[in-house]
C-alpha cells in the first residue's frame, strides 16, 4: 500500500476537498476542513481506506505536507474570503520534530494571516503522551496557529481531560451526535462538553450533522457550530468557491449518499 500511495503522490493522484463548518445562529461559513481524496484505479478513495499508509513515516509526512502547503497557499491568495482552513494532523506529523520547523516557516510566510490556519489533532493522538502533547500544542499556539481537539469523545474520555490541553476548539465526535435526538447519554455528554467549554472559552463544533432536528438540538445544547452533510458535503475547490461567492448553495445532501460519507482515520 505504501508504494502505491507514494506513486500516487508522485503522479498528483491526491486532491483536496473542503467541507464547510457553519455557525449555529445563522449557518454562515467560518471554516472549511481540508479532506484528502485519492484517485486510484478509476475510483475515489477516502482516508479511511488508506489510513495505515497515512500513519507510516514517509507517506504520512509527505501527504500531510502537501495538504498543509495547499491550505497556506489558499490563505495567502485570499481564495477563501477570510474563512479559516482546518488541516488534519496525523500522528506521524504530530510526533515529528521536522513538522514544527516546517510550521515555523509557514507561519512566517502567513504573518498575521496565520490565525486562519487551524490544525486538528485527533483525541487518541493527544492522549498517548499528555505532557508531550501539551508542549507541542503550546509551541503551535505560540506561532499564532489555532488548534482543535478533534473527534472528542471517541475514546470515551472524561470531559475533565480538556484541562490538559490549551486548545482553541473542540470537535465532538459523531458517535455522540448521530443519535443525540434519541440518546439521553449523548445529550448529557454534549451538554457536559459545552458547559466545560464555556468556562474555558473554547469553541464547540458538532460533527456528523445530517438532519434539521439533530441540528436544532445540538445548537440548543450549546454547540457553537455544526459540520455535516445536512449543510455541505466535502466540495472540490471550484465548487467551494462558488458557494463562498454566493453562486451556489449546497444544502441537505441526499440521505441515500450514506456510503460516500466522510471516513476520516479513527
């Protein structure tokens, strides 16, 4: 698999789609998340289908570097109309000393625009070594980069773990949002996260939003923003530009597209 992925990198077989994140109060877009697609043998593969390769040293670092460079390019050119760009950071990048040096260089290029760059780190990666994670996050934030704790709740951690990290945003894992209309346990978890976030001045984003009732409940429970196919699927860059320019309004993605929904590495 690694050799095939490296071949794809060399032949520009990877593209980036962007899924908008919207505010609860008016559904305006404030951030887009960069999501990788691999065009391989006539099919489009999602990250979950090549996650093992992503976590290997050379492949993960090279692909991650390409996606991050693309995001910085969009910010510098003003392509996204001041929207932030969220980039997923793999474990191999998070643990790499080279990554921090690269980020220092990119932040210097961005200058004051660096605040439009958001780095997302999965919960399971941060929990591997709390002290190291805290130091690395602080180094990123010292550069002006915003940091998001991604997939929060996927490991069934206690909300008090938020005290361990100086992050800017928490994204609640879809396992706690998918059935929030029916599950008392999920309601309690989301409410606990939003309550904890309020006292820590954190933004809370609910992932996996696929219906109006679910959307309304998550907002009522205190979430600040929403992400999911109910609002926007991951879009090719040209389609995203049309949305941002007001030429298109992609909402309520058909329920029958379930098989194609985003599968990020868990």
